[in-house]
């Protein structure tokens, strides 16, 4: 039970029991910068003197001037002739396909007056419509002010006409000389693109299409080729499974080009058949953090364990205790079990063969076509370049100079190619190496189609006119194939004509409306081979070393395609809670061994050691090190996708780890680190917004207790309702109050349900909230100052894996790690709780208390209670006293220290006219000196109510569920929003669950947000 475990948010909190009090005392890190704004006569806008101002209002309310500043007048020009499909103030939604070379999702694009402002999942697309944080943030990448805006020739601005003449000249020369014409593109599973390239090749017979991906899934594709006989990734569905065992596979993140989080969450519904999850890994991954049982092993030991499990499953037996336990569980579940692996080809092959032996129902037989990289083919291409056989190289928005581990060699070899053409979005290395540059169109500006998996055909349509002079690769191929100014160069017409053969009887307009459609492609995968001996030998040849490295992708950054997106750079990592960085993760014991420090300064800011990292002779300098609970001893981790040079103002963040990645193996041995003696300043948000040391904030219970023990049992109840002992006896907490209750029976009364069992911590809800509500980016320096502006945060709690005894020394302030001794199931070693903790993710936003402490202390009634249960904020009334933030027990209010828009100090998307196009006109952009917080997307709930009123009908539950941005974006169903007065609503049904509880229920705030206890499927020892 949770009450028998300790919970902590960082090692520092574990070591220092008094840290919560220190954080509480430093809740407001700085005084209001009165001198700054009172000394500015223009900003003040008043003839009142500073002395008189302070005399009248007092120092504590000095921020009133910020709200009193006169807003700038921006003149607008009305429509002369209004576009027929646009009604000012009413959003339009377009079904489309998000695809940027790395991520895919079938989506709905919300537009206002012709500009996309929000990405929503396409409900008809099922699992393929689920959006991650990168898909949600991709709308901001459309408005990237650092994009290439104009075609270039020899570094100078030029017209498409002249650039096309240059390219066509090169194509004709290559054709005449017999030199190769290479189109180097990221994976592009578009049947129309492939048909077009085939026609291009018919005109230029030496043309070759070569695929290159920064993160290529080469090992997975090679394993699939060997086992299934086809170069396509298998599609898994966990809904019918009861056991999943993962070896280094982050299948809730970027595994096999698709996340399994939707079917995973469905299978994790608490009950007798609840999916059990075992994770064997080195890094603490997002997937490992959600597991029931986690074995932390260095990569060489993970390989050994997988080999032993394979031997035990196929009948050879094993003497390895851990492997025997896992194998026995797999055998017991049989076809309802599945094994997933990552890191190398050998690991993936063995996982496939184990699943074949088990007859796993999770293997659907469907094929995922989104990844097409072939290492042998790419090596052949490099050979052509080095031999001077390539006459024209057209790079379709790829940059091997940055992401290929021998990028510098590739850069030098480009001098042997007479015509280098970069279809690029940034002034990156390929841009600089090219003689001709064509700005690539964003996916929101493009027509296209994608065949993501067996039986599925998805269409992409533009939702805005091209902002700059850009062009998608298909348009260029048409021009180069047909000649300039040819009537057949319209790609929309070409796509529409070709799709007829792919859509069956569905009309193009209907297919476009759906976004995703059925396809005649019936390709299936079946087990046809697999060289177990070779796979075993490969894993056995991985040489163990003192330190071994695991390379991975973060949920925010992925492969780095959107590295210049400030929403993603600022999004805190789910586990470390750090933003604006990648770093080397290391275990607490190894940190002590190598004298690595992570220290909190007097402002409660984290500083860490910097090292030079050397792997097989390649050195990456100045890598910050983060001490990560749960990291396996003898292993370190580093995220890819950072450190992009010349790719925009925010992309050059962190260090580039691609020189260590050979494209196949994510685990590397022979790692050395050397301290530089310098310290790195981290920007983290985990230690701010403290809940004052109160625990059982994130509740958890073992599955056996959940099933067998009544939740309200007097002695063993795992979710006993809170009672107060009064003069009249014990009474339920929600029945006792000093205040009169609000009448919430008339009209809708909104509640939000959050299931901790389904929340994986992915962060999609955070970005969705940011996009919907115009939440500003504040930058690394301000995040470090604990001034992030997020309306929604996902708190990450660690907890000890077992019951612990707290000794008296703890009360005396002794170092906590010395006081705990627990066996974590990893060989019986005694370790302190930071070695291999459990993890719980808990989204926290304004709880919209029915009896809100913030409302009673606001001197100007800027925050008040609404009839529908929402706690409102009137920003133009707020004078910035911050009394409400001080009185909020959940620490969910944010104070605008600065003006974040049109301010060079915050040079992000709100500081330029292009970036501001993403702003939602239904939500005010807050100004300096006011408090802000979650509104439960009141602009959307009211629009939904008004639409139903106009149609003289009742609002459906589905409409309300999709009107709250965080709930609509959640791919696991962890968040459910709805009307409690609707007896048929899902949120009302969830309210009756015996897992329901409230945060800090004992203080009597009566929130409209409730949580569901997390259930762990394991036998507690």
C-alpha cells in the first residue's frame, strides 16, 4: 500500500527531509521587479508619481500598473469579399495526415480565418489517429521564422524558374554522361510519390531513389527481413495480451515507428486479466517507468538475460534466476504473452522467435510501411558518391552531415558531385553544401498520401496557402519531368488521378473528408525464418565494459526533426523533469564512483558536472551529467536529436549524439567519461510547485489487494473514504463544510477524471494545452528560475519498491539513503530507494475547487466561481498580488513576471508576426503582472453549448469530452472530461469507481478534478 512506501520527487528530496520546507519558503523566488516597470513612464501610462502610487496601494500590490497598461492598437482590414467557407470567429476542421519523415498521425487540423492553430486526433482513425507531443507541437513548426524562405542559387536569392533551369541542366548532363541522379529522401510511404518517381526515372534512366533516416530503425528492419521475409515492421496489438516483457524496447515511445500506448492502456484496465508488464532495461525509459516489475541491468547483461530467456522458452533451460522467472511467466501465459526487444538486430530476431514459439496473439500480421531505410543500399550510394559516379544529388529534407555518424566524411565527398540540390527547411549543413536550394513545404501546406500499414490509405491536404516560396518534392519532380510551365505540373490533379486506383469506390472528396481510408494493400507478415544461432552469437559478441552507453530518443525531441520548435524544447522530460537539454544519465552509485555531482544551489536550482564522453575513439565534449534514479550501474544514457547547428535559434540546444550511433545499434560498449571540472546549469521544474511534503498524493495499490480487499475495509482498505470525527460521530469529508454549497444542478457541471493507471506521462496533453490556451515559452533561464507558465504539469513521483522502515534518525535530519535497506528484486542486493524506484505520473492542473481558497483572498475579485463548476479568472481585473497562488494548496497558478509576447528577451514564437499566427483568438494573451491558470478550456465548452443551443438540441457527451484540450489529446484515455449532470456521461460513471480519490481532500476544497488510484500487477514481497 502507498502508505507503507516513501515517495520522493528527486534524490535531493530523499537526502534532505527538510527540502520541502525550504521549497515552500522559496515559493516566490523573486520580488516583483517594481523598479523596472515603475521607472518606465511609457509603460506606466499614468501621471501618478511613484511615491503616490506606493502610498495609495502599498508595495505588495504594486503590480496593478501592469494590468492598467494600455494595450497596443493593431489596425485590421476587413474582408472586401468574404471567403465562402470562412465564418469569422468559427473554426474550420480539416482531416489530414501529419507526416514529417519521422512521425505519423491521422489528424484534424483546426483553423481560424485560414490559419492552422491546433492539431487534434482524428477519431475515425483509431490507433493511427493518436497524437504524441511532437504531433501536437507540429503546428508551431509551420510558423517557424527561421525557415528558408526563398529559392537559392549559389547562395543568392533566385526564382524557381532559374533554379529549375539549373537543375534540369544538371539532369540532362547526368543523363547524357551516364552518371547517376540520386534522390536522397527520408522514408516516404507514399504510393503516389513512388509512382511519380518511377515516371521520373523513365525520363532519366540513371535516377535512383535512396532512403536515409536520421533514426533509421535499421536493426528492426533487418530483423523483419530475416524473420518475415519482408522489409516491413510488424504491427502489435496488446488488447488481448496479459503479459508483455520488454528488453530495452521503449514501446510507449518511439519503438518500431509506432507507439503501443493505446492498446497498452486498454489492456491495463484493473481486473483479473489485467496486463502485466515486465521491463528489462538500462536507462529508466518512459516504458520502464510504467512497468510493474523492472529489472535494471547494463546492456551486456540485458543481452545475456534475453539469450537465457530464449533458451528457456525453446527448451534448452537456464540457470539464470531472473531469466528463469521471466520464462516461467511467459510459458504460463502462452499466446497471451508477447516479448519486445530493441537495441540490435539480434535482440529483435530473438524476440520474434520467442513470440512465434508462444503463438503470441499480440502479433497481428499487419505490416507497418513507415520506415524504409536499407543500410546496404545507403552504403552503395556512399560508394557511388566517393567514386564520382553521381552527377546530381537531390536531398529531400535530410541532413546526413548532421545525423550520419560519418557525416564529416560525407560532407567532404560531396565535392565530387557537380550538382547538389537541397530541398530544405533550414540553413543546415546540406543547405550550405548545396548549389541550389528549394524551401520545402510544410505538411500543413502540402498535398500528399501515405500508406502507413496494411489496409490503410491516408490523405494529406493543405490547410493554408504556402507562407513562403516553398515547394514539396513532388511538385519539383513534376516540373523536372514535364518541363517548366507544363499544364500537367499540378500535383493536386496528379494525386487525385492516382488515388482513384487506391480508394476503390470511395470518391476523392469523401476520402479527403475522412482523412483515413481503407486500402487494397493486403500485405501481411508471417514467420518465415530467423537465424537464432546468428542472433545468439551477435548478442554474445557484445563486449561488456565498465561503462556502456544506451542511445535513445526523447518524447519531446524524437530524431530532432523539430529541434527548432520551442514548445518541444521547453517541454520537460517525463522522467528527469528537465527541459532545454540533453544529458548523460548515470546511476547514483556510478555518480559516486566517478565523483559526478548534482547539487542544488541556494535558490533550489540544479547544477551538475560536465564530462567529455568518449566512445570507440569518438569524443563528444562538454556533456552535462544527470544522476537518474533507476539507471543501471555500469550504464549511461544519452538522447539523440539535439545540438543541431544552423537550424534555427533554438535548435542548437544540447549536444549532438549522432556521431556515436552507427544507425543500427543503440547500445555501445567501451565508454569512458572524463570530468572537465566545469558545472552545467540545468533547467528543471520538478522541485517547484511543491505540495508541501504531503504524501499519498499519487496513490497506488497492488492488484491482489485491489481485487480481494474492499477499498473501504476498516483496517486494510486501500482507498478508504476520508472521514472527520465530529461531535456527532464520523462523517464523510464531503458532507462537512463551513461554506454553503453552490447549486450545481442547473445546466452542466464539469468534472475531469484522471486515471493514474492509464497516464504514461507522454506530455501530449501539456502541448495540447499550450497550443489551445496561448501558453508562452519562457526559455531556459526563466524555467531555471521556477517561472514556467504551464497550465498543466505532469508530476513524476518515485516511490520505494518495497515497504520500508523509517528510523528515528530520519526525524533528526540524517541522510536518508543511510536509513533504508530494501531488496528490489534485482538479485537481492540491498539498495536505497533511489536505486530502482517505482514511478507514478500525475497530471496536475487547476482543480477547479467548489470551495476554492484562491477566491476568498483576491482583493479585486479577479478569480471567482462559475455556475458550471469552473474557477474563473478575469485577467483585466487581476492586479498581481499573488495572494491566490500563495493560498492555492495545489500550486497550479502562474504569475506573468514579464510580457512574453513581442519582447526580445523572450525571442520565441510570440516575438514575431509569423510565430504569433499560431495564437488562438478565443483565448486572451495575458500581459505582465497577472495570474493565470487552467480554465478547463471554457472557450471550447461555451462554444459547444452555444452550437447545441443554436441547433435546439442537447450537448452529447462526446462533444464535451473533446472540448477540453488535454482530454482530447490523451491517447490512452487517462483523462475524461464531461458533465456530471448528464446521467449518461462517462465522467459520471467514472465518479462511482472505488478507485476515485481527490488530491488533499482533507483540506475541504471540494475539487472538480478527481483521480483514480494506480494499480500495480505484481506480487508484493
